[in-house]
C-alpha cells in the first residue's frame, strides 16, 4: 500500500504530509480545493511505477514520469504545475511497498525532470482512476481523441481507464472477495454491462433484455465500470483504486451500498483513495469505521491549510460537516418555532 504522502508546491497543494495511510483513505474539500488534483498526482505516480520495468520496457523513469504528468495534467510545460508564487520547487514523495518514490522540479522545467528517485520494487499490479463522470458512453471518443488525434481533452486517467476496460475477460475462479463484490455490484444496478464485440459497443443487460448503453442511467454505468475491472482481472488484491466523488450520479441508498462493497474490497487487499464533498459519504464511512473497527484516514483541504483525522476516532471538523450540522440545527429551529 501507499503508506505516506508528502507534497509541496504542487498546483493548489502548498504543503501536505499525510502519514499512516490505510486501506481506505478519504480526501475532503470544497470545489476547487485540490481534491481531484491530489488524486491525479497520486495516480500518476502509481502508473509510472507500474509501467517502469514492466515486461521488456526499458524507458527511463524520468521520461515515463514526464509523459504521465504531461498527459494527466495537460499543461504546455511541466513548470506550470509549480504552485503560483512559490519560491521553492515542486516536490512529491510517497512511501510504497517499503520503498520510496520522489521527484522535484522548478518553474522553468519544460520536459526534462532531473531529480527523480525510486527504491520501490517492481510492481505487477494495476492502479486505476474512476472519474466522477462515467466513461462507457464516451469510450470510443476517448480512444480516438488520444490514440488517433493525440489532442488535449481527455487526460490519462480517462485514457488508461478506457484501455483497462478493454482488457479481455479472464476465465477461471476469481478471488472470493471479488466474486462477492461483483454479485453485489450487479444487484445494485439490477443487471450487468457487457461489451458487444460484434457491434463494438457497450450494452446494459437486464434479465433477458439488452439495451444500448446510452439508455442506462449514469449511476448504472459508473458502478458497472468497477464490476468490469474486477471481472477482467485488471484489478488484483494489491491494486490501488482512486475514486473521484463516489457520490456522483448515485442516490444516498446506492452510495451506502456502494461503499459497503468498497469496504469489503479494501479488506480483501485493494487500497482506495476517495475524494468527496458529500456528507453522506463521510457519514457512511464513519459508520463503517466504527462497525468494522477500521482506520479510515481523512485529509481535509481547507483555505487555511490541510488537517488530518481518522474516522475511527470520530467525525472530522471541517466545512462539509459543519454545514450539514448547521442545516440540521436550522431545520430543528424552524420545527420548534
């Protein structure tokens, strides 16, 4: 697992030192606070480490890092990622699998990253980033825009996911936790999503009927993505999964059931990083932490800086929680008048 994270002057993230990470980790913050940015930075690092020395690949680590940062954040030059008005360079470090991966660069950096260091053992597992918006209905557009047109628009989190979804299904017995999760996911969406190789399109299968993916609800398509990645074995017990706004397109009951599945997969070996601004997500994860005696570290990104908490120890103090409490107190005040 990723055990620690240190970030300085990386876009909107001025200074973060997040230690003692767990199987499920939650990033909270208002719009524009840097939640998605942080998840993308972590994802980019994981994919670089996974691609490095995989198979017969001999691409230098610093070149892999440049390509991944360039296509994930889609900036004209890397130096644009350095925090505005920062005097010190951008610096990023994670501790992973008892190894260390770190890099830094300054505002004038264009393509060449000189300071890159890794002692992380070669990884055979895959990380994946699940964006707030589903990708199944955009699948062919994503692949064309990047693989044929090579233009900015869909970043590498979308491209990597589109490619991962095309991994052929693997026959044989799946991990018990994965098989159970797939059953639960398919019950959640009332069917399953499959790829029609003949027509080259995704279809939603419900009972004996099949529908074009365009008629399926956004939440159905989003949940189906995780089901597909478990089914084709792209994900394994030591994968790292980043989910941006799990509450997007899901009603509260579905969020609760979806996070139950996340917790079961986390206990089966997958590490999760979630970003959210939903009270429902925070409250459900708090209840899971209490029920399962599970440490769920929380990073709150606020204007005045970042704060670390653990849902095992209680609900955190931040703007999302405070606003929810304020609305509840306002409702009670109206009811008692």
